C-alpha cells in the first residue's frame, strides 16, 4: 500500500512540474508579443507570431488539463479555497475574452489587414498581469 502512495505522489509531483512548465509556455511569449505586433506587416512575421500563438495555446491547454487532473487527485480539496475559486474564475474569463475577441482580432492581422493594435496590445498586457496574479495566488495559497 505504501508503494502505491509513493507512486501517486511521484505522479502528482511530475504533473505539478508539467503544470509549472506549461504556465511558462503560456506566459513567457506574452511578455514579448506587445513589442512584436509590427511583425504582422509581413508574411514571415505573421508566421512567427502564429508559431508563438501555437506555443501559447499548447501551454494553455496543458495548463488546464494538468490543473484539472491535479484537482481530481486532490479530490477537489482546493476548490473550497477562495484563491482557487478566484484563480479559476479569472482564468476562464481571460480564456473567454481571448477566444471570443482577441483571437478574432489576431486573425484579422494574420490576413494582412491593418487595424489599430492598441487595444490588442493593452489586452495582452492585461492578460499577462492577470496570469501573473494567478501565479502569485498559486504560490501564496492562503486557504
């Protein structure tokens, strides 16, 4: 029985590292994107930004799936914590705005259509700060 407990703990720890690495995959490219919007002006730049968007997407989905599995392994114990509830709400809100507004704006840019990128840049900064707040809450974990 003790071996099963160690295996479960090892799996959880590996999953925790996957969760942390995927958070970096999600957030790290966002640091540079507001400075790189000018790359949408040419085909090579658009491809580069599409690749960054793919990395961000993989990071986001991996973060979500690993987080759900970790909550399941903990039998949802952390769901009673206010910081977790707020983090989940903020994450879902960010993802919703990203999917229904920002992705459409980026798609317009990817087709070479010039639009005012000020709102998109501001959204990227807000998204980055929000993810930073979520990370801070994850580290503090005051329950």
